[in-house]
């Protein structure tokens, strides 16, 4: 498990991948709803602070705001099936599936939901305005519990390839 910590050095790469997936989900959903993407930024900006952003022109529904969280759930479920059923080897492949497919969706939801709860204006603020607030909160609580269970089960209980 100590060797797994070296993958923390790749965090900037994982963060950029997470931003591309999050903003790309917004962009794809907006295009599916007929909007035109006017700007797509997948690196952090500091005036104001954003991890990335997508701007579009045209009407969209709540689905465009929710797209990163739906796509995160789908990616998580696919990664969970791969880890549990395919048991990929070598260990670095298994670990990267766990990180990108399971940990990143969890971090995306947890960070954005945490920012919302702290009073930040973000995707979740818009979702709560468009949908029933209880449905939004229930979705985030249930998916984050699922993410936490899946990560715990796959990493600590199953231990993955290469560990006894």
C-alpha cells in the first residue's frame, strides 16, 4: 500500500482529467440540448478562481447542470464492475482504474456538494433552484455513500492485485 502513495505525484494529471470530464459533460449535454459551446477551459484560473469552465449559448435544462454527476455515476459503476469482475493486472492498471473511475467521481461530487453547502454558487445551486431540493440532496448523499463504499470495498477489502 505504501507504493500506491507514489501515484499522488500524478495528482495534477488526475485533476486535469477530472476537470475535462466534468466540463466536457456540461458541454456534451448542452450540445445535445441544442446549445453552442462558446468557451471550454480545462485548467485552473484565478481571477475569479475556477477549476475549469464551459460556456454555451442557447437554452438548456437542468440536465446540463447535472450532467457531470450523472456521467460520474456511470463511470464509477463501469469502473466498479471492471475492478470486481475483470480484476485487471498489473497493479498499476488496477490502481489507475480505481483512481480515475472511482475516486475522481467521488471527489468531484464531494467537492462540489461541499462548496454548495458552504454557500458557494455552483452547479448544485442551480440544480436546487430547478429541482426539488430534497431530490438533489438525496442524490448526492446516496451517490457519495455508494462511492465511499465502493472505494473502501475495492481498495481495502479486496486489496487488489499484487497484495496478499
